[in-house]
C-alpha cells in the first residue's frame, strides 16, 4: 500500500506499508527464508525549492528469521532441530535517512551534488548470529551467542551528471 501527498508548494510526502512472506520448502515443510521481513513501513517527506532538495525518510522492518540452538538437557551439547529452522526472529529495525542535494543546470544536462546519511541514528540492524564455545574454569563448556549488525550510520557525498 502506498499513499503519496503532492500538494502544490515545496513539500511532498509518502507512506508505504508492505506485508510479505518468503519461504523455502524443505521436505514438506515451509521454512521462512533468512531475509523474510513480514512488515515494512516507510515514511518520507521531501522539501524542494529551486535548485535545493532535502529528504528525510524513516524506514522500519520486522526482524529477520533466525534459528536458535537447542541444548540436550543431559549433556549440554547444542544441536539445531531442522523442524524449528528460522522460527525465531531477530530484533526489529528502524532507520532514519537524510539527504540534501543541489542541482546545477549545465549546457548539456544537469549536475546534482548531494550529501546524505543512511541510518543517521546508527541503530543496529541485527543480521547475523554466531555462537562461540567457551571453556569454563570448572572444565564445562558454554556457548555464547553473538548477534552482529549491518552498517551503522553511513555518510556519503556524491555528484550525478544527468544528460
């Protein structure tokens, strides 16, 4: 679903919502694919006046699927039960992106100069899970779950020649 607002004047905006489901069939079981994000919402606003354009976008998506280890209660040995593959979810993600651009009209086309920041609030986008084996002082073994994230705040500048 996409709603856009384009009134006369320098402001415009949009709001979108997407529901999706991506599965793999393993045997006779549908398993959520690792990049399945059931809910995604984007809200954006743009101000444009003369050669200047400023855009602010807030993006949200539900957490991606992950598989949790199960531990044998007698031995403490971890295992992955294929029947619960990707049945857990990582944390939801919300990002704020900003862009400011200036257009220069050229004899042949236009030159856009811009500065932007993706994920300006540097929120963590949990993506990947690893388990580290730890040898405890008493000789027992434990497993530490480490969830890593995709990119933090990413500033960039650029030039685009349109002809």
